[in-house]
C-alpha cells in the first residue's frame, strides 16, 4: 500500500477526533478534580462574555473578582485574543472549553507532522511523529491539569521550528513573514514560561543550524530572523505591552530562588522516565517533575543514535539539556542569575514539554532509518504498527482521565446568593480558607473577592494584605505568593477599606470583636475544591456591621514619596481615614466629610454619587492601577495612589457624579503597532510571492 502524504493530515485529524471523541460527542465539560479549567478558565471566560454583553468591551480590561481587582486582558494566561479562545464568545462554556482543548490537540498533531516532514525523509515517519506528539503523555497531562495555555504552546512549538527552518533554508521575505505570524501566535498564546522555554530551544536550534554556514549566508539568516522577530513583536503588541505593564508592577520583580525552584525534582524522579507513577491520575499534580515521555520512544531513539549519530546527536543533546535543566544544579543557578528573564518564572522542570518535542523527533528519526532498511517495502504497514504503542498508551491512560461531566454538577451554585455582585452596594467577600468559595471560581459565580490564586499579583496589593494581617510593614514577603490567603486580621479597618461586607469560612470564627457578626450558617453545602472535586462542607457567613462603603472621606491627607515610606505610614496610621497619597501637592482642604455611594457597579466602569461638605479628599476602595481614569461631572479628575494600594481624589463641595473607568494605554499603543505590523507582514508576504520566497 502506498503512503499518500496529502492524505496524512486528514488521517491525523480523523485519528485524533476518534481518540478524543468525548470532547465533541459527550455532553458536559472536560473534568478532573485538579483541573484549572474549573478552577480559573471558566471564570476568565465568564468575565469575557460578561464584559462584552454588559459593557461592550473586548477584551475585558479589569477583573474585579480576584484580589479586590486586577488586570484582565494583561493577565498572561487569559488568552482572550488567541483565535481558538473566540469560541467562548459564541458557544456555551462547556462546549467551547471542550472544543478549545480538542482543537489544540489536533493542531499539535498537524504541526508536528509538518515539522517532521522538513527533517525526515520518509512521510510515514513524519506521520508517526504527528501521532506520537498528538497522543503524548505530556498532552494528556496538560488536559488533565486544565491548562489550555500550555496546550497552545505545545501545539504551536513544532510550527515555530518549521517556520524558522524555512527561513534558514532560504531567508526570503515571504518566509520571514510566515515565521513572524507563527511567532506572534506563540507570543499571544499565553503561559509566558513555556513561551520562554520554546524561544530558548529555538535559539539553540538556530545556533546549531548556522554552525557551518558561510558568513554571508549566516548574516542573511540572522537579519531575516531578527526582522521577523521584530515584526512578530509588533503583531503581538496588543497583548505584550499590557502584560509588561502588569509584570513590572507585580511581585515577580522580587526575585527569590526558593520560589523559582519550587518543588525541584530529585535524581530519584528520573525513575519516571520509564513509568509515570501517577497513581492513575489520582496523585496531586502528578505532572510536575514527571519525566515520562513514552516508553515506546526510547528504543527508536536509541536505534537512531546507533544508525545515524550525526543527525541524532543534536536531538539527543537537546533532550538531555531539557531534562537536566529542571534540576537544582550550578547550571540552573547560573541561568537564574545571568540569563535575562529566566528568573521571572518558577518550577523550571516545566521545560519537559519541550523535551517531548525533542524525544518525538528523535524517535521519528529512528523510524525514518528503519523504513530505509528491511521495512522499506512495507513502510505503510510499519508506520501503522509503530503508531499502535502511542495510541494504546494514550488510550489506556485517557480512559479514566479524559471524562466529561455536566457543568452544573461540578460547579454547584454558591451557598449564599447574596454574595453576588448584582447590587452596587453589595461589597466584596473575604474567605478564611480556600473552600468556602473557591478563589478561582469567583468570576464564574459573580463574586468579588479579596483573595486570589495566581503567582502574578500586584506588588502593592500583596504588601497591603501583609500589613492588614500583621500590622507591621517589616518583613513583607519577598517571594511571589500563589495563594492570597487571609489567615489573620490585625487591622480590621484596612479590611473595611476594601469594602469587605462579608467573610465566609468553613468553620466558626470569633469575628464579633472586629465588627463582623455571624449572619447565617449552612451545613452540607456542595463546593468544588481543588484536588478533591465536589465535597460537602459547612459554610459560615459573617456580615460587617459598620461598613465604610465603596467610597469614604478622609479625615487627614499627607504625601508619601516611596513605596517603603507609604507602607510604613500605612502600618503606623491609626485609621485608614488618615490618607497617605503619592504625588499629593498639599492643596488646602476643608475635610468636613460628606456622603458617597456607588450607583453603578460594572466590571471596568463604576459610578458614584458624592455629596461633599466643603472641599474633601475621597478614598475609593478600588485597587490602584495606572489605567484608572476618573471624571467628575463629566470633567477629568486627577487620581492619586492612596494608602499604598487604593485610589483617592480631591472633590469640591456640593453634589457630584463621579465616574471611574479602567483604560489601557498600552493596549491602545499595541493596537497601533499591530496595524503597522500587519501592513508590513502583508507587504513582505506579497513581495515574496511576487519575487520569490
């Protein structure tokens, strides 16, 4: 039987759709008890839809459900502009989620097939690579973990190497434009750590490809690659510029090697090269520090190394480098200290996703060599037989892990509907413990929380929480916290300053002394808990008896100049009504107070009615971010970063309407750069089409 390369992509699609049939044929949402799809993705998608429907904004700029408010579009894993993610705008959450996962899985197979066709002589060997990559253990781990952003980078990585290799082969305008388009899709795909790892591997690949090139040819390739990379930055600017702004204000700027290292693998973890030891998917975070790439890959890789050492050596070196990089070694410490950007991330063993790419290509080389020998006349049969081990390995493991369940079953409604943000005066929610209301599901339930679950958090907000819980400015955490838990309340007025009307807990807590009264208790409430799934727990609801509200007047105002000065003043201040404002010029104020109430509570837009007795300073319980803009009776109003993490403004006497809106100057600049990049890319491609590749 003759192998038909043009039919191979259709065969890959058919095979992938058959193996992953539950994603398109079964009702419900792809489910696991430790899935970030349920723990955060559905909230991000809910925010996207709510923003478009209620405010006509896409992408959403502000997420009020986490950490008392944080950037939305700038959030690195939000994927709002990634093409597959647009399905959330037109399909139900469960159907869109399943199709996004399915499309990334199918794309990974097609991309690897295209990439392998460039490096292998035999089309059946390339088909094997497509099957092995699409049905790999790493891809199943990403699905089970609920990481569509990891699936995106996994799928795009082979096309990235394919496009760069074409530029190296012939550095023309059209190929440079194509490489820039693929690179831009990788950059906006989410999960910057995996993007960084892919680019690191791409740099090593380029150095290897150019090692023997003539100086003139090397210069031409480097210029074409650099130009394409610059063009990709322009195309991805609407995502990259907001993310850079967020990252610059985040806790990730506080480098901490222990946080970066996390639970680093030990040498004993290398046993997972031969068996994953994942307890059938029940072990918590079994995908971390797991080196299993597919037992059936190793004999083929060894055969390639034995038969064609010259071609196998760079793949073996790349594989060994990626495996070694996750360990705590002098090399890792050297990279952490000197390699730009490397220390911004954590858990370096996540580079194993790129190791899978090297391992599959190496095994594909073994298949390629095998099909030149005794199996040359039975290439189709041999390729089919060799595809059976990855198919069986994936199918047996996916049988218990690739399941779907009704969304209403896995995400039951919250115990107290009054926590919803439906009312302007509803206030925020603080959780004692991570199960009363799951942090990552707050956006899905429409609850505004001061807790959160992400390692990219605003630095000034984390410092504010630290002082609120300890009462001390010294010893603010150096590492970037993943969970913004509330474990103590040393300064209750700082909690009220965030407009926290409710505190929820799974146990009785003595909060009456700080003014929070037990309002209701419900037992046996179904709650989705990360790593456990749906469990039934008691939930206690405490209500604030003396709230400050979403806006309140200061009794004094003074200026601060540095973060350290601001944090120390916040800890020492007897009350949050003693405002400390950055950039305050000391203009005269009456400070006679007044009344203020929120009249509209949107996602990125808020309105207040203000009745000021004299000239006053108004503090808003919104987390400061550079994009906030205010208008008083339609005229622009200056905002001040106040009490380290909040907003403040001076208001004249009388009744006024104050409007607060989140904007994003980096997004606006990025859109302009995108337009320029699109025009340049189209021009380059057209030039190449006319004058040659």
